[in-house]
């Protein structure tokens, strides 16, 4: 954690009364990187973001954002940040176009609001009042508002929640453009494919603490191939194969469909195929699958409920 980091969180504790929402979290977001914060409902993601945005003071620990204190240096920091809140929080009687224009007027060098309305499919509803926008349209407007001031650092709280497929892809494209322009992004999401696609770094929170952290590749790579499916003659002695592979379970899921699950290292494939050959069995297909971020996430957060 150093000057190259846009966000540095150390031993952060956030309490609501007697309830500890965040119980000692440390993380860093490198400048120009996209960090995705994952975690079950109530894990503390929004609370952590609110502290980084300067809307809430830490109960313990420290937070530095672009080298500044987000509460004490709030005024200096705000023009450099783009903030997309989870729930609208906009002026209900103003139109989408007026709201975007208002936020553009706060910025020294705003983006072209017409371009943003077009990119986010909001041109059609530019004259519609905020309260009449659909949930997905409100969400798209919140994203436009976060980006209009050309921020150096963007906080996106569940940016694509409630968006349709097209808007979601547009949002992903915008985040990729931000990253290409050197903008730092800290986002929360419940979508594992979103995190896998966008994030350089993933932090998985569980009940207020960090359960795992790494690049999507690091988090999914740990055990090499994790699932091997072999189609061959039915009725082979699976127990004999399992006994030859340490920690691997072998089942005949349906007649002639064998599933091997566990830490299958690279030499395992050859050994498995040799075993089938030694049984005199005809192998007709072999399929391997790596763990996805979803597999890792589910294993880490299983049973977390608050
Ligand atoms: N203003 C508040 N007053 C009291 N408790 C709160 C407040 N805000 C959040 N909490 C509690 O703190 C915990 C963490 O909430 P937070 O919103 O940070 O979680 P989250 O990870 O963002 O969840 P989600 O995925 O549901 O958005 C939850 O148990 C929540 O009920």
C-alpha cells in the first residue's frame, strides 16, 4: 500500500449502535485499477463505500482516498470523485436532463451531457421527471451523474442492479473505458460474472470481514482443474480410480458418465485416461472445467447470514 494506491483502507471498523457492520477491514485500490467488492447482503460493502466517500466517519481504523482524508478533506476531494449511490437520492421533480445538467455545472470540465444521455439510452426520457423514471432508468441516470465530472476515482454501488441486459453491457463498456483512461474504480456487485469481467482485483467480504482477496485468476486458479467429466463404458469400479487419486471423489453420475471432483493437478488427466484404458474401456469424451469465481464465492460465503 503506497502512493500508487488511490484508496487505502486500514483496519476499518464501522458500527451502528452495538452492531459491528465492518469489523477490521484492510484493502487498497491501485491507481487506475478496478476493484470489485463482493459479499452477501449485509456484509458491509455499502458501509465501507460510504466511509471512503466521506459520508460516514470510521469508528476505528484509517481511510485515505487520493492521499486525503475523506471526511476532513471532503470539499477538496468531492470534485475528483464520481459517486453512484445504490438508491437514487435525486430530486424527484427535476427531469433526467436537468439533473445531469445540474451535476455537469458543478464540474470544471464536464463531459458532454448529450453524449452521456445517448450512451446510456436516456435521450428519450431526458424530459421525464426523476420520480417517473423506471428503476433501471434511474440507475442509468445515477451512473451518468457519477461520470459527468470526469472523476479520477469512481465509486459504484451495485451499478447494474435493476438494469436490463443492454444497459448492463453499456455500463460494462463504460467501466472498461474508464479503466483505459486511467480512472480508478471501486465497485460493489452481486454479479460474479460482472466482477470476473471488469475487476483487476476482487475482495470478497463475509459478515464484515475480508474472506478472500486476489485477482479473479488467482482466486479461481488455486487447485488447477477442479472437475473432470469422462464418458466411457458403464459400470467401471470407481472406488479403484478414486483410491489412486488423492482427495478426488469419483462418481458415476449416470451410466457411463463419470465425474471426478477435487484437486486434479496437470498429470492427473494422463493417469485417469491410463486407468480407463487399463479397464479396457472405450472413452468417448473428456471434459474439464475450471472453478469459476462463483464456485469460489459460494464456498467462501456459504452459511453467512446476517
Ligand atoms: N444506518 C444504519 N443503521 C443501522 N444498521 C445499519 C445501517 N446501515 C447498515 N446497517 C447494517 O450494517 C450491516 C452492513 O450493511 P451494508 O449496507 O454495509 O451491507 P452491504 O454489504 O452493502 O449489503 P447489500 O449487499 O445488501 O447491499 C447490515 O447488517 C445492515 O443492516
